[in-house]
């Protein structure tokens, strides 16, 4: 069976892809604007969007500090 590359990933799949816990992903969604889409009560992710966000430093502590300082 051929897997479709551009499919929506579940929270479990994105955690496995990134090697982090669910709590970390939920924190990144809330505090770091991780690209995620709410479908009912489930979160879904596009792998290419998340990879681009990670490469841009989306989860870094510097991104949070600069955002909170610009809000003052």
C-alpha cells in the first residue's frame, strides 16, 4: 500500500516524527504558534508545515522572549 505524503498527521504521529511528548506539542501550539489545525476536538498537522516551522526556529526560547517583549 502506498502512503500519501500530504496527509494530515495525528498528535501521536507528529510526536513520533519530532521525538517529543504530547505535552510538548500542546505547549508549542499554545505558546510558540506551532502550525496545527483543530478538527473538532482533534489536532491535525501537515508534516511539511511543521518541518518548515522547526527549521525556522519556531520552538526556540528566543522566539518566545522576542514575542513577549514586543507585546509590552
